[in-house]
C-alpha cells in the first residue's frame, strides 16, 4: 500500500550537523586503526613499504 500522506516541511525540525567537524574527529581514530593493522615484518624495508602504501594520503575521504 502506498503512503499518500503529504509531507509538511513545517513539521521538520532543523538539526545542526557539522560533517567537517565529525570527519575531523574520526580521522585520528581511523589513522590509529590503520597503523595497528600492520605489524613489523622483516626485512624492515618491506614493513616500511607496506606502511607507506597504507598510510599515504589520497585513499580516504578528504575534507
């Protein structure tokens, strides 16, 4: 059954959500989890390469 009730904009309460602030707060959490997701492997150059590839910018949402 289709809801034919008319939506009234006057009944909508305006909410304030700052997406930029939210993403900034979450950024440090994401970076920490990514850092913990890889372990040191030997040879160390392999670890550094993996770390660079994972943590380099451009793969996550930018502000």
